[in-house]
């Protein structure tokens, strides 16, 4: 908008300069002569020029008719500038509107497909108006129902800080988490899913299977009787409900079923926590679990849906089971001690056996070495040749192997001459063998 005023201002300045050049009061198109009463004041001159420039650039008509060529050229240039300016402004506005729609489509659900779906199946009237009103409420109050999809690209720590900065003030209003530290709330806020309920819509009904619990962020809800009209109680900001069907309270006759009808009064902004996430949260915060169980017992007693005897029997059974678990743990510890002792004895026996096997292998190797060295050390001369190339006296061969007490052959095993050849080639006694092998 500022650019429009600046353009009109400079165009008015050019109009007054052209009027001065052509002569003030020369015709009806130029600025009147300053001699006329009131037209000599600078404010009057500026306002008159600004007015004529506005008429030209807005093309609304009622402009003085030009008389000279300069005046025609100035009017034509002004009209062209006005057309160009309007085209630019309209294009910019279209871009702005398109960007706004794209941003809204990225953050808020589009009700167009739902509306087309209902119309295609012949559903209209009140239900169609409720759907359209729900989408309009989200856009008007800037409420997101798909925060996880918007923040999914951020790192886990940064995502927790962003979600906590948005929802932490509302989460601190919940009485269950008022005593929790900031780190706990930052871990919890990522598990909560925001949901918006329209006026008259039931959040849950009696007998429904409970899969989540709710924390009231904004708005009010009513606990409605079975007739659907009578209001038994009003729930406001900071309260929570739906935990009875999720927590395993001993003696609960309803099991995992809803025990009340909860209806929204106006638009209600709630936090939803699933059963799996609730179990994880309560495992980390036993005090919150004890508080929820105490409140659940109180409500069940008031509604006469808590079996006290069954609860006592369940407590006794739990104590008995705890004692059995402790006895099993003691027996397991004793068994582990015995197994450890047996393993230690087994390792010791294996080590001793390895040492004995090593010693035996060493002895066996020494005996083999001694056996291999004995023949080369104890064997005498085997053959003696005389000067004639014959053998020793009589051609007799001395003893070959003698063992002592440890496997060394005795001299009595000495082998006699095997073959004696005379001077004329006559063989002597053949294969004469001495005494047989006698071992010491």
C-alpha cells in the first residue's frame, strides 16, 4: 500500500511541474492560476495535484479533458502506469492468497475431500455442517492435529524442545504432572497427541473398549448419565479421565471398558495418550501410577464397580507370588554358586590333565631320541679288510649290537662269521650264527 501512495505522490508532483511548464491557468486541465483566491497556498497546490493524480492512476474517470499534446501524453502514460500497477497488485495478491492456502494445507487438514465424500454418498445437512465447522475452528484458532507429521524432520532433542515450548504451559495445568520436573514433561509431550472435539460430540461412551486416556487442555466436558441428557459432573482444564480402563486396578468389574459417558461442551482441546505410551510413562513414574490407581479406586467405589474381596484376594495372591519369586531367586543364586564351583573344579582338573599329558609326551619323545641314538653309538666294526682286499682274520665279523639293561643288546648276541672264503675260492662254513638274542 505504501508503494501506491508514493506513486500517486510523484505523479502529482509531475502534474504540477507540467502545469507550471505549460502555464498555470492556461486551460482547464492544468493547475489554476495562483492569482485566484486560495490557489496560491502550497497545501492547496499539493492537495489539488494529489487529487488529479489519484483520478488518473485509479482510472475512475471525471478527469479534466486534456487540450495539448503534452497533456495527452501525460494522461496516456498515467493510464498505462495504472494498468501495470493494478496487474502487478492483483498478481501479488493472488500469489499471497495461494501461499496462504498452501501454508494452511500443509498445517491444517483440508475439508474438501471429506465434504465431497459426504456429498457423493448423499450425506448432508447437520453432519456436513459439523465437519465444516470443525475445520473452520481449527483454522480460526490455529490448532494443529498433526504435529508429529510437521515436526518429524527435526532431531529428537530439538523436536522435544519445540513441542515442550508449545504445550508445556498447558501440560503443567494437569494435576497429575504438576510435581514432575521439566525433563519428564519434555519426554512426555512427544507421546501426547492433540485432538479437538466439536460441541455435543461424545469423547467416549459407557462400555466402549478403552485404548487411550485424555487430558483436558482447553474447553469443558460433561459426564452424562445413561439418558444422554442429565449432566452428572463438569470437567474443566487440567483434569484427566479415561485412565480406569487402561490401568489394571484389582477388583475392577468393568475390566477395560469405559465406565462413563463424556460429552464435549463447545469445542474442547484435549491431549490423548495411548495405552502403550501410558504403560511406559507409568513404569518410569511410580508416583503417578499410585495417584491414578487411588483416584480410580475412589471412582469405582463410588460407582459400586469395585469388588473389595477380589481386590484383597488379588493382593494376597500378589504377595504369595512375590514370596515364591524371592524363593526362586534364592534357589537360583545357590544353583549358580554350585555351577560356578563345578566349573572351577572342571577347569582345575583339565589343567592338571593337560600337564600330565605334556609330561608323558616329553618322556616318550626322550625315549625315542635315546633309542635312535643307541645303535650308532654301541655298534662295533662290521668288516675288516686285509692287505689283499680280503676280510679280516678268517673273514669274521665282530659283534654288531650290544644292549644293556634298558633295551641294549647283550654281547652274547654277537653274530659269528657269516662267510669265509679260502684262497682258492672255497667257501668256509656258511651262515654260522652265534648264540641267539639274549636281553638283559
